C-alpha cells in the first residue's frame, strides 16, 4: 500500500513536470521567456546559495533549484500558488512586508523584479527547468522511513554464548550475555535473596516487604520460590497501584487544568481508578489503548457487564484532563486541546513527537504537516468532556459522564431539579422587584389619596359661584381611592406570590435531588469533518484541506477507513494497536523494561524517532515485542518473564574491569542502583510507621472542592492530610505535595515516561526537618515500643532496621544505633513521658535519611 507521503510526493512531481498547470507542461512563449529571462537569473543569483542542493545549506527546508522544490515550499508549506498572488507568500517576502522574513534578507529586490514575479505567478508559475529528482528533503523523508523504529520487528534466534549454563531465560539472558561477551564484559554475581526480595517488592507493588514477608521468602528453599513470590505480587491489588502510577505519568494525569487560570477538575479521579483496575486485571494492552482512545465508540458485547461498559466510557478521559486555557475559547482553544491530544496519544503509544509537525514538516522524522492535520481532523471531530462550569475565566464548560446504574436517571432528575430551582429563584427575584415597585406605588397612591381627602375637606365652596371651585373634587378623591385600592390589591397579591416562592425554594433546597458520581470522557461531535492545514500553525491562515487519517510513514495492511459521519478515533485506535504497527508493542515493552532496570532498551523512552537513541539490544527488543503481542499483550506476563531472567537478578556490585569497558552499564552486566520514586519513598515511610491506609479511598478530595480556581483554595484543602497510598493523593497542577516536588515528581502537564533523579540539599533537609517525617518517625517508634515480644534495645534496633531497610544491622551499625538511642534518652527531660518515643523516633528518622532507604541496592 502506497502511503500518503509517497502519494503526495508522486503527485507533486507529476504536477510539477506535467499536468500542473497547463502552462507548466506547455508554457506560453511569454511565460517561458519571463521565467528564463527574469525569474531564473534572480533565483540563481540570490537564492541558490541557501536554497539549493549545491548551496551551502538548505535554509527552512526550502529548495528552489527544481520545479518540484519551488512548488513544495519549505518547512512551513508552499510559498507560491499559481494564478493566485494573494496566497503566494513569496511575494510578501520579496516585498519585505511586516510579519514575514524578507528575502533576500540583505536587500530588497527592485520593483521591476518583484513585478516580474507577480506576472510569473499570474501566468501559472511556468518553470522550464528539468527535474533533478527528489529534493533533498524528500530524499531525507524516504530515508527516514527506513529508520529502525518504522521497520516491523523481526525475530532473531538468540546467539550462541560461551557461558551456556548462565542464561535462565534463553531470550533475555541469551542476548544480554552475548552482548557482554562480545565486549569482554562478565556479569557480576547474582543478587542475594535478601536483596532480591526487597527489589521485587518495590518493583512490583511499590512497597517494602515486611520482616515476616522477608522471612517467608528466605525460608522457601524451593527452586521456584521467586516465581511463586512474583506471581503473588502480580496478583496483589497493590500491583495495579504501582504500575498504574507509571501510566498516569505517561498520560499527564491531573485533577486541575493548570495554565494561567488553574481550575480544579473534580471528576478526573475515575480515570485513575480505571487505570489501576486495568493493570490489576491484566487487561490486554491493545484493548487498554483502544479503550482510552475510543472506548465510548467500542460496540458492546453480549457478555459485557455494566461495569465493563462504564469503564470503557471512562477510559477516554485521557483526552480530556490535559492542561487547558479555560479563559480562551473558539478555534484557538480547540486547536490547543487537539495539539495536546495528538502529543499525548502519539508519544504515549508510539513514542513519536508528532506535535512538532504543527507548524512545519517534522525536522527529523518522516511526519509531514499534512499528517499532523489528518490527525487533527480526528480530534477536532471529537468533543472532550471535562466538565467545569461557566464562570469568570472559564468560558467553555462541557457535559460529564454520569456514573452508576442509575447515573443517567439521577443526572436527569438533578438537572430538572436545578432548572426548577433556578426558575423559582429567577421568578422570586423578578417578583421581589415587582413587589418593591408595587409597594412604592402603594405609598404614592396612599399619599395622594390622603392629600386629596384633606384638600376636599378644607375647601370652602362659594354659594354664589359654586363653579368657581379650585382644587380636587370628591370625584378626584374617589378616583385616588380606587387607585389606592388597586395598589393595595397588587401588593397583597405579590406578597402572597413572594411568600409562596420563598417557601417553595426553601423546600427545594431542603430536599435537593441527589447527583450521581461523574467522570470525564469524550464523544464524537455531531458533524465530524476534515480540517485544513494551518499554515505555519496559524489557524487563521488556511491551507489545503486534508482527509482525516494516520501517519503516512507507518504502513499496515488494510488500513482502517474512516466512515463518513465518524470522527476516526475508533479507526485510529485500531491502527495504533494493529500487530503490524512497528512501534506500539516495542514502546510498551521498553517502558516495562525501564521500570525494572532504570533504563530502557531504548534510553529515550518517549522518543523512538530519529533523534532518539538507538536500542542497546535491538534484537532483544524485537523478540520481546513480538512475544508481547503473541501472548495477548499481557503486561503481567512480560513483567514476569523479565523479573525471572538472570539479567534482572544480578547484584549491583561494581566490577572495576567492567566499569572501564562499560561505565554506564549499557550492557546490563549488573543491576544499576535505582532511587525510589517520590511515591514509593512516602509509602515506604508510612509502611514502616504502620500508618499506611492500604484500602482505596472513595473518590478524590478534589471532588468536594467543586469547580474553582486552585489559587482560591487553601493549600490544606488542596492537599489535606492523608495516609492513603500516594497514587491516591490529589494531583493538582502547580500544587503537588512537597515531598513529590522535592523528589522529582514529573510535571503533570507533560508526557513523562521517565523520572528525573536529582540529589539536592533540600531533600536531606526535608527528611531531617519536615513535620511529616517527624510524625511518622514517632508513629514508628510507638509501634516498635508496643511490641511486647521485644525484650531489649538490641532487638528493637534490629527490628527497626528490618522494617526500614529489610536487613539486620552490622555490629558497627547496631552499636551506633544503641548509642544514639541512649544519647537522646540522656539529653531528654527525665520528667517527659515521651523520652522513649523520642529516642526511638531518632533512630527511625536516621534510617529514613539513609541513601539505602531511598535506593534499591545490595543488602549488606
């Protein structure tokens, strides 16, 4: 199947040399003479130096030494449009107009030359030069399609190795050992079982093993002891919490909008739970992706439960909780959302920076701008449903997805209730104003009536001339009385209505209609449509309309066709998860490898493009990707295979000879020491203190805050005290917990497949001085002191270290710990009731501050 780029290239060349326009194939004498006498000499003299194959460079991707290069334009698209001077940006550049780069940059050409270019464009841009083959940019695009990541993975038998007894997994260990032997590197010894149990617990469930769990593993001498432990941890609910958090990093999950006006997202949390549940269920990865891109469009199956259908509808939240400028609106607002969606979907699933093609063809990868806007058409045809309400700085609220069996009915009833309440309140406001107006009128009528009565009563009638009466008559008084009675009646009526409305509103507020829980989601717009290329990324400058579609560099058989009236999301999901897509399985396998080794087989986890790094073990990556697909896209099976390999089970002991050859451990001759993520550090502290709440919370603490600007909410409400696992803490953009911020929690506005690892003084100061650490050290001390089986301080020192570090102390460490405890006792007030707690809290805080607590390293 010829992909869209090749079609574009061939059609462009065809148009240039034959059928585009008629004058290009059979140019008029006038057009031909004009080009040869006026246009081509200017191009040679002023342009070829920077814009030709023989020049010093090709600035802006613009090649002007061939007909096809002239017509194709540069990185920002075509700059001439035959017969159309208004849309030929070349003329603006030649005139050195504002807002464009003047060409030539050094000097403006004469009016005579510029007029010649105008006449040439009017004539259809005839070009008498011969084609010299594809432009350099077109050649580069063709070559880029041969980049390893765009070539389908292929299976290669593991190479023969000298140490035939060493591999435990023929594929993983075979490829890694072969690479080591080729470079003269020898793998270090296996990690001790004590080291391994702590490593496996943190890697699979993100929590430290308890002393009892360590003992159970050490006592199991069966050859499959580790396999049994791995299976147990993979089946644990904590597995999904650990590995779900990895995915939440990738899709930039957050519970607020970020940006200048950072509004809370009270209904983002169901997606978090969906991800955790999906990993616990070992949902096939291809299904997992299809649900997040188009779960609302997947047809229901006869065996589907209501919970499964609801989960699929929650999954497209991924398209909705990205960062947004809610104070914006219109096309600009929608295009920024689309750009975020394209970036997230393509980097998360394909590890490609497709959004770089928004303003121009991708600088490095074979992704033309047309491809970007083919995807943009899909997402512009999709309505993200993120909620929010209409208020200051929030211009574009949307619907939400009601959850639960009765969710839609509850939502409809609540909406009807809100409408009834709003109408009653609106009517109350109107009638209250009318009542006040009527009361004012009543006062005026009463005053007028009284005045007229007084005037009539005091008026003396001249019997000689009764018609000479001046002032109001009795008839006037009667008329004023009638007006007063009418005003009285109106006030009485309005008073009754206002009282009735107040009673009704009070009753409504007393018995509000319950609302269901809600989630974000997405849905197709009513009129899906293709979109146009925004020239240089400016949506106001419209280029050609491009059909909705996918990346042209990735070819699969039977590419899904997008039916009319459909957004194309479902077809995009099918294309991404096709087993013929060379990237999807590789990218996920590489992510799994990264989280187990601290470095991906492809080090640039989120970028498999040309400026990404090459895989260290390409054949191994391909083999694992193929197996991943063949075994049902099972994340748990892939993790199990890797963890049970000998490569994973190596110690972290450095070897001087190996360090000389491979100082960064690219060959995997040892386990690289890895620092725990912020969440694992916090959860480990809470585990040691006995304060960790292992059960899942109901919802999120952001939900009761409502739709508000985060800056208007006190920090203690945005981040209330909690002993839940860290994955359940609210992720409010710009307001993450302090520990997260210090220990390199990734920006929830960016796709983050990796975590930075910094070592700064603020981290040590936090572990030494923060109230959280102090409180947890004291809880840990009380827990230790409450254990009546511990007969002396030595036993307490040992158990404290086993809980914190998973091992017993060395004699030197034990002596130092005992001295510390005694020193605190002696320096404390003898009358204090917390002397023992303070003494042992000092020991726990010391343990929390050690590098060994924060790193996965060999146990001593």
